C-alpha cells in the first residue's frame, strides 16, 4: 500500500530534500544540489517567492520507507496576470513504480481541482527562473547546476498516466574554436562602431551588482513571447541575485551598453560546477566549498546560463560582439567546450547563435501536461 503524506515540519522537509540522494546514490550522472540551497528555496517562510506563490510538499511511503516526493505549486502571477489556470508541480522523484507516481500526482490534481484550475503541468519550479522538464534524452550526461537529472522511466510513467508533452527544451554541447574567423572579428567591430556600443568587462563581483536589475529587465523583454514566460518581480530578482552570486566568476560576464549608457545586451557564462557538485555530494563543508572554488579557478568546460538582448537590437549582429568576448575569455581560461542552458525548441533565434560552434544536441527535456476537467 502506498501512503502519501504532506510535509509539515523541518524534519520532513529535510527528508524531502535528501530523498534523491538515496534514489541516485549509484548513478554517476546525477549531480546533487546543495542541501542548504534546496532547504532555503523550499522554505516559503524565507523565500520571497511566497509573495506570489503557494506550495505543498508530499512524500510517498511504501512499507514505511520513503519512495517518492513531489511539490504542488500555484503561481498567482501566472494565474491572475497571465490568465493561465495552471497547477504546477515540481521536485518530483520516485522509484520505478507507476503506482507511486500516480499517487503523488493525484495529490497535486486534488489541489488543482480545489482551486478551480484547468490543467496540470510540470515538472517546473516556482517561476521560469528555476529548473524545469523531465529528461527525455541524454541519460548518459551529467546535469548542470540549473537542471534536473531523471532516470528514463520518469517520462514513461507520465505517458502511461495519460500526460502529454507540453514544452520541450534542448541543450547543446559546443566546441570552442581557438580563434574566430577574421570576417567574424571584423563584423563584431563594425557592429560595435555602427551603433556606438561599449563592452563592459568585470574583474570583481561587486562591479556586477549595479547591472543585475537591468539584466533581469532585459530577460523579461527578451523572453516574454515564449510559452513558459512568467514576469520576474523585483523581490525575486533580489533573491536570485543573492542565491547565485557566490557561483559567479566576474571574468565570464559580459555586458554591452549603448551610447546613452543603457544596457542593451549581456551574457552570463560560468565554469561548469557539475563535477565539483558531484564531489561535494550536497554539502559545502568540510570540502564542498573547496571543490566549487577549484571549479571556478581551473576548468575546461563552461556553461552558458543566460543571454539577453534588447528587442531593439535583436537581429543586428550584437551577438557577434558577445561571442568574440566569450571566445577570448575561454582562450585565456583554457575552456575547450561549452554547454548551453536549456532553451525551448521553438526558440530558433537562440539556436542559430550556436551554428558556428559545431553544436551537438546532447540533452532534451519536456514538461508534461494533463487537463483537470
């Protein structure tokens, strides 16, 4: 018999966070999150996302052992401002038993129906700034800092339970050329001169802070037409700024301003933390901090996390400037390959950017949807 219980105390929340550590204990591709970060994110007494979202956490038990988990989420911005009557779910993990998956999802369905919502979709986080999608391709690849890893049976369970794919993200591995073709270099210089643009480089983290709010503003403008978009509020920006700031290496950040000093483009690239997080196994102490520090200093792989371009400058060659800056950084740092952030498959404008870098699509993930009527 499967019993699903709501998490209502700190002990249960810790069990919720640590369940995947046992489920994936022998999986060499699963990259664990930092336990402290997960606890902070899920604790809505401290996470400002509670201003616009509600969440319920559940654990599934079989023979008195934890065999699954799920978060049920309602994003009120999405419902009230965008008029999407969506019941979200995320942080879903379970043993290979479809009855466990069904029992967990039924709890979310109950909440969705009680709030008169129209459909269920996940896995997603509280907003579009967090992890999303069930892995459907790339089971022999390590996940990154901002993605989930899943066993192949996850997607099969959803299909058997009548869920349909909704949004699909693709990820690419890119080879970084040691040098940029001369014509590309010239093009970057022409674009920079034509629009009187200025490239901003950073040496210290504190130099980035004055630009962070404008970066998120550009993200809102860049991606507001995509199906998963939910506007990012200032209190969320402040939270994400603090959460991810320690992972940032300022040398990998590029900003571009126009002649009036307005930010019109930026890119955030980080050294890959996958191997370091694997070694840390969820803990910063005693040695986790050292592995992460080493990953920032010495690495041959980078991860493209965010890129934003003012709609007024899209299609005008600004990306040539960004990539020339990135190539120079990679060469100085010894980076030989890059992974892209998950990008929606219909976002062909972003995928065009990788054409010159011998892209190989090595991962794919999707959210799954089911109507509640």
